[in-house]
């Protein structure tokens, strides 16, 4: 059979990148999965501190949070949650490179925060992990997708089903695929100081 260099390269790369984490990480992930499928489900959302405590036991830095039972956190030990964070049903926090969420931030149902991707220029598709930072007072609406390495500024609003591939400026509203600047967010009643909105590069100037 004639040798195929490209096929051989793909197979060699796949074998080299099959286990990207240390062995102990896989053991902890199995234990976390078992906990999520049992104790996590039994912890009622009416007592949010119960799920917060479970996250802390697995290494998360979490304050007072309300998290739906169907929300999945890939790696609690690489998660930092601020005060009064709300995570809705079926939210997926794929935080392979670390995830930081500020105070009073809401992630609505079916949001996907993706901290991992693959290098498609390498035949082995090695894993790439990037940290995602989400500021305080942010609302990410239903079904939005947050790309690896993105920073979402304080007070920003991400529209439903938006695909965020670039950083989002503070106190702006973005929507679409890919997400684009819509307008600035101005609060009707400001109980906390609001920083001056930053006009995005593609925002209208007149």
C-alpha cells in the first residue's frame, strides 16, 4: 500500500495529542462528573449556597451565586464567580483556559462559553486553551456563543444567539453573527457609578 504522508502526519499528530492533560486531571473530572450527576442535581436552587459550596469544594472561587441544575461547568477549579452571578438552564461553561465572571452578571439559558479550540493548521489538531473574562453587570442573552480568549467589558449586553469572536467594550450592546456593535447601554437608574461608555471602532460617530 502506497504511503500517504498527509494521512501519516494526521495519525501521528492525533496520537501525540490524545491526552492533553496530566493524568490526575482526568481523575478529578470523573469525580466532578459523578458529583454533578448526583449531589449537584439534588441541591435545590432555592438554596443557592449549596451549589456554590460544591463549586468551592472543587476549587472554584465563588461568592453568592444562583446556578441552574442543568448548567454544566467543565472545570470548577479554573472558575471565578463574583457576587450574585446568575447562571441559567443549560448554560455550558467550557472553561478550559480559565473563566472569570464579575458581580451581578447574568448568563441566560443555553449560553455557551467556549474556552477551548484546536489548531487546524496542525495535522494533530492540538488543543488550544484561552481564558475568558466577563465583567460585572453583564447580561449574556439566550443561546449566545462566547469565543475563546474574549473579554466582555463591564455592563455590556450580548444579544440572543450572538456569536462573540472579539472583545466587547464596556456598556455597549452587541448582537449578530459575528456580533457587532448596536448601541451604547445607558441605565435608567444608576445605583452604581457607570463608567463612560467606550464607542466601538465600528460604531456610528454622528
